[in-house]
C-alpha cells in the first residue's frame, strides 16, 4: 500500500520532544547572536588595526576570542539537546513500527520479506532519525544565519549584497532539481538494499538446504546479481551528487568574484571604507559554510524522504483481523467450540473451506486428516482468529469469537506447532514465553509434564541455559517438548496440535507423544496429523477434502465404513509394513 510521503508525518513523533527542542533553539539563537556580535567586533578590529595602538588591538582580539568561546558554548547546547530530541524521535518511531507489526495478520507476513522488514526497522528508521537531527542541529541554524547575516550585510552596503544574491534564485532552482532526482534514486537504492538483505536472511536461515542441494554457487550468483543492482542504484545517487557539487561551487565562485569587483568599485568611489569591506568579507566568508550545509542538508533530506516513504508505507498497512471497539474479555471457558456454516477464502472466488459446521464438546479430542491442501491448517487457524471466516460464525462456550478481545481469546488457546520456534533467551524464558515475570517452580512442573525436565537439568546451566538462534543447539524432540511445556504453563482449555510429532525420530516421538497425552487431559483438542497412528484414540476424526468434511466418526467407525479414511489408513499401514520388511 502506497502512502504519500512528506515530513509532516513525523510531527506526532516530534511534538512530544518540544521541551528538549526549545532548549536546543535557545542554543541556536545564542549561536546566531554570537555570530552577529563577532561581525561587529571584527569591524571594530579592522578600524583600530590601522591605528597602530597595540593595546586597542589586543583588547579587540580578546573580545573576539571571548565571543568565539560564547559561540562555542551555545553550539554545544544546541548539539546536545537537538541530538537528544532526534534520537528520541527515532526511538519512538521504531517502537511504533515494531508494535504495529505485531498487530498485522499472518496473511501479511506470508508475503512480506523478513530482510526488508528488518531493514525498514533499522536502517530506514535510523536514516529518519539522522534527518531529524540534521534538521534541528544543522539546517535550521544555517537558515537563521542565512537570514541574519545578509541583513547585517545589507545594512553595510546593499549594492554588494545585491551582487551576491543575484545568483541565489538560480542556485535554489538547481538544488531543488537535483534534490527531487536524488529522492527518486535513493528510494530505488534503498529498495535494492532491502532486497539484498531479504536474500541474506533467507539463505542464512535455510543454509542447511542450500548445502544439502549443493546450491552454494547458485545462491552466490543470485546474491551477486542483486548486489550488482544495488551497486548500480547507489552509483546513480553518487553520480548525481558528483555533478551537482561543481555546478553549485561554480555559482558560489561567480558570486565571490562579483563581490570583489563591486567592492573594489565601491571603495574607489568612496562609498565603502576598507574596514567596512573587511567586515563585509568576514560576513560573506561566514555565509560559505551555512550555504554548503544547507545544500548538503537538502540533498540528505531528499534521500531521507525515501526512508520516510518506506517507514510510513509500513505503518499504513492495516490489519484485516481487528477487534471491535466494544470487544469484551472472554471469561475462562469450558472448551465448547462450534463452527457454524463457516467458509473461508484467501482469494475471492477460491474457497479453502466451504460451509463447515462442527460442535466440539468440552474435553473432546478431534483429529483432522486429509491430503495436503484439504484445509486442515486453515480450519484451526480460524479459531484463534489468525484469519476471519469469510462467512459463518465460530463460537466458544456460545460466545462469538469476533465479539471478544484477541488477547483474551488467544490466551485460552494453546498451540503446539510442527516446527517449534525458539526465541533468544534462556530455556526458562522460552517456556514462559510472553510473561515478564514467572514462577520458576511452575516452569519446572510444566517441563516435567512435557518430559523435558530431565534433559534440561543435564544442560550446562539447566533452565538458565541460553538458547542458540532459533534453538539450533537443541534437537527437534527437545524443542518440541519445550513447546509442549510452553502450552502446559499457559494451561489453556482449548489445544491445537499441528502435526506435532511428524518430524521426529521414533524415540523422540514416543517421549513427545507421552507428553502430549498428559497435556490433552481434560482439554478440547484439535489435532492435525498425517500419521493416522497418532489419532486412533481421538473421540472423533474428521476427513477433510477440498475444504469440506467428507467423513466424521471414530477410528473404528471410519474403518468400518471403508471409504476415504479406510483407504488412507490401508495405504499408510501398507507403506509402514513394507518399510519394516
């Protein structure tokens, strides 16, 4: 989704820093006033310089040195407070974007690139912070100098000032022309960098597959092609800046030469004294630095606008699953779940679930089986509102799940996925995921129920052992048991098991299956499983095909029917028997 980008969008983040910014502005005003005082004392110094009075010269030099000291003090005040304000703006903006990401739905993350999101949260937000810092710390002080010093120069000699500023409109037009192109080139460059970051994130997370398929050269070539596109985009930015600098520099030189010529003519006609011209040259020299800074700042602002675009483009993405304004807290439930004529489609006209109706009683274990793409995962994803049903309603204990808050709903639904995600932190923190403070005794009890306590206590630091990135230091079975412990600690009345044992070896599967049976006691459970051997003891088995419930019953009932489930079971049993032979 594209949003019109401009720096006005930053105002809600800048406004809370007004007290800090005001302190910085005091420093700016002090700095500019000290600069004007400097020009006045330089003029006095030029007057006494020709008189030969060393005491008067020394006094003027001491005063000028003191003015420089005061000027430096105010510059420090300006730098400190403006830097603080800019960093706070970036801090709050980054937190806002991250918090916004947490509210977006699974459908967004299924298409978004993790590397691109990472770049927007880090590099783009940092660039926005740098631009805000430049604006307050550099640009505004320079603009004030460009206003105050020319006023002083006009008071000295308006003809000289006219000679200098006659090229100002042309410089302004050129700077604007270059700046707009820099913004476009910078946006393209930053998009390329985020694409490169996305490839890197993707490959690092899947390095095992890359090496398993001997695809190192393929990935190197793909990365190289994207890196070359990134290099070309960045080169376009630098080339444009390289063309701009000498053109603006030439115009500045023309202004200086014109100043010298008109100044010489003014002195020759007795319209200007040498002391006044010396003070005027000092003022003109003091203008060179702010002019250069304003030009560079404008270029950086245009480049930074691309980052503002990308950050607020992300903030403009709206979640498709939202709470009602008057959403209620879901009270503790018994676990009764009802799907009433539920349909769902990821894309219009392509239904994944069609008119599903189901009533699960508290404590009932229901298995969902069927071929890939039958709608099993979609079926359970509707319950915690990862998606909203296209049609129909879902009730828990008779309450429509769209009438309650997402937090109160999801805290009563435990999920044990096929591939467990471990987060940076200790094992205890992973078991108590989502809790700022937790009872260590409760964590250990949950781990014991999940058959995880024994292997955890054998680790170097036990429950305080730091988990490697994505839990790479743990086996699949160990990660799965931690996931079960996580669900045990949550103590939900409703449980979703999404192929929780499909990727495990026999020994790990036995431990995990035992832990799952303990976890399932007294809870309403939905089990997705490809291995039919794991669902035989379920109270009910639903066979899904093309988004519809084709068969429903116990294991024995469905075998007796001799239809789809019976064929699935016969095929798996046959393959298992052949494998054992």
